[in-house]
C-alpha cells in the first residue's frame, strides 16, 4: 500500500498566444479547469497503475472541494483522510500556458491545514503503508511528522522536494529517496547541509532525457523514449507515482525507475496534470512498444 501526504489544487489553465505584459489584457485561446496539486497528482498516478493508495490532505467546503473528492474516489484513491475545512477555499493554481512554457500562481488555501495534527489523525494509514510519498506544497512540519511516523514503521520514504526549499539536515536520515528535477538537484547539492553520501538517495528527473540515479558508485541515466509532447504538466508527479508503485511491488530501484521514466513519457502526450497518466494496461502496452 502507498500513502501520500500532500496537496490538492484545482488548476485553472488559460492558453494564450503569448504572455501578457504588465497591465495588458489579452484574448485567450482556451480555458480548462483541471484537477491538480502534487499530492493528489501522485496519488492518482499510483492508483491508475494498480496500487492501493491512501491520500491525506485537505480541501475547502466548496464546489472545487466537493468535485475533487468525488473524482478521487472514481480514480480508486482512498479518501477517508481527505477532509474539508470550512474557513479556507480549496487550493488553486492559476496557470497561463504559451510558447511551450507556463507561468503559475498558487493559492494554498486548505492545503495550509495539512498540519502535524492532521497527519497524526492519519497515523494508522501511514503506519500501514509500504511506501510514503511527500512533497513540499503543504506545511513543512506536517511533512516531517509524516516521515517520522513512516520511518518508525519501516516504510520506504520518497520525498519530492518541490516546490523547492532547503531540506533540513536531519531529513536526510529519514528519507530513502529524494526525487528532484535537474534544477532542484543543483540547489540541493549547493546547500551546506548536503553531503556527497546523499547522492545515493537522489533520483533526478531530467525531462526528455529521462532520469538518473547512482548505480555502483556512478550516476546512470535511464533514457526516456521519444514521444510527441502535448503538455509536460504532471510528468514529474507521474514519475513519482510510478516509482512508488514499482517499489511497492518489490521491484529493485533500477527497474522501478525504468517503468517510471516510461510512465512519465506517456503522460506528456495528453493535456493536463492527470490527463495523460497511464493505467497499468496502457503502461504495459506502451512499454512493449518502446522496447521493440
């Protein structure tokens, strides 16, 4: 079983031909409301790939929150610990997409209520998991609380350090794997808390190149298959969800990374953070195709 402690956001996505200048009003070309948030994204990715997934998070007592709760249940994610709060709205991410890039404004909203107390209420599902996934879109104290519970239960702990902030030095003793992208990895390595021995815990996602990890003292790149890119939003979350699923099933880390790279590549062929996340059967078909 996998437990995810993290954020839920409603992504409000606007497409424009170019980014607006300060004070400028532009005509957009398309708009969509898309389920997002790194915690929920990773939970959905793992669930679609066949894992039993418990999500711990908070939503607002609003239309976004109600629709998200129903959606997660349809995706097979267990949501007994996704609880509404009345004084804050569901988290949102306002995303402007143009010129093969995007700009994002996040309002944390109810995600701020994923506190150590909220995590403590979910102690049983954290203790029961084989793999815990956490990110940094919720209060850092709650992330630490979840990892401490999971560590005592001998779970595998995956920390996705995004959006980036410095990792407390004692966290390195709690985590099994840290999954930054290339830019986050460089920031981690430049921090005074980082030691060369921590390289063994880094699994670095490198976009269209794939992902790298330490193998017998050398950093090895697992290449990504070539695909036609529609939307890269959520690729990293798909990678993390697939990595957790592989480890949950007892794959060694190299095998788990290989499957995660292919899953992430599949995900960028469709629109939305969760729109392209493959099911288990879709991933198997795609794996066969790229291995020929």
